[in-house]
C-alpha cells in the first residue's frame, strides 16, 4: 500500500514539474531573438538597409522558434472560404467575389498543434444588394 502511495506521489510530482517547465524549451529558443533585438537597439546603425537586414534576421530566428514549438501561421489567401473556427471577420465589404470568402488579411493568426491561439483577422466579401445597377 505504501509503495502504491509513493508511486502516485512521484507521478503527481512529475506531472507538476512537466507543467511548470513545459515552456522552457520554447523560452530557450526565444533567447536569440531577444539578444538580436537588444543588439539592434544598442547598435549605431548607419542606414535603413542595415536596420532592415537586422530585423529580417530577427524575424527568421522567431519563425524558427515557432517552427520548433509547432506554432503555425494562419494566413488565408484571398478568395479562400471564411472559416469562423480559424478566422475572425473584422469587416464585411460588398464585392463581386463570392460571399463569405476572404478578401484581405488584416492580421495573421496563429495555431498550436490543432488549437487556434489567435484567429486571422480578415475582411470578408458580402453580396451586393439585388437590383443595384453595376458601377461604371
């Protein structure tokens, strides 16, 4: 009975440690991103091109960290069907495009495995009212 109780307590301690340190690997992959941002703020940049190159490198590091953590972009293409589970309609605009399709992406969304962390914020097409003359 005591052995069973010890196994249960050990399992609970392991689970607690796993929850506590679950983000450790992801946080470690973000450290180079923070270093790059700090270096950019501390550097005497001579021109906009070198600043742009530094920002592109930092973004590449961030995307690599996301990839290792299985964080994926939700970036629907224009004309893609609106999916309320993955997209958030910020505006509906009358358009010749098929109703309930994405016209533009205002902000990318992100997912983790099969869960949406933040939906993509999009502009959606809506049908023009019937009987309206075509615009010239």
